[in-house]
């Protein structure tokens, strides 16, 4: 979530508090390669918590919401309906028929993979 092209409208990133080995994980993904299908969601399981990548000994949090009301809600541990909606949109699963087609394709792929594994 914090890699979205519009993230700077919602959070401040303090790279001085981020472990240098993890700064690439906070780089914004160019909107050419990723679209924001839904609004920004601080509580999404795809959002890092405020202290997720804190650098040892730093007292400044790396990710701070512009609206302090969201401080403790960032990076929820439970998949939300918002997260599920995002997956449905991403995989074009907007109707029961499309969802069944996707499930069927996944099942066929798993069966092919299993039969391939047994051959080797």
C-alpha cells in the first residue's frame, strides 16, 4: 500500500529511520506500472505498520500518516473486505461467473503441476 503512486498524499516516509537494506521496499511504484484501483487503506494487510522497517536504535518511525487518527491502524493483521475487493478487481473477478472461471483455471493448473511432478 505504501508503495502506491499517491502514497505521499497519505503518509510521510522518514528514510533516515529505515534500515538501508529495506529502502527499496518503500520506493513508489510508477503509475505507469500500477494503478490504484481503490482508495488508500491504512488498515490493509498490504500496508506496513508504522514501525515495520525501523532501523535499529532509531526513535523516529519510518512511516507516519498525515492524519494521526490512522497511526495505530496501519498494517492490520486481518484480511479486510477492502483487501478482498482489491484482489477481485485486480484479477477481474467482478462476477460469480468470472470467479468460477478463475477457480477452475487454478484447479486445472494445480492438477497439471501435480501430474508433472509425479512424472519426474
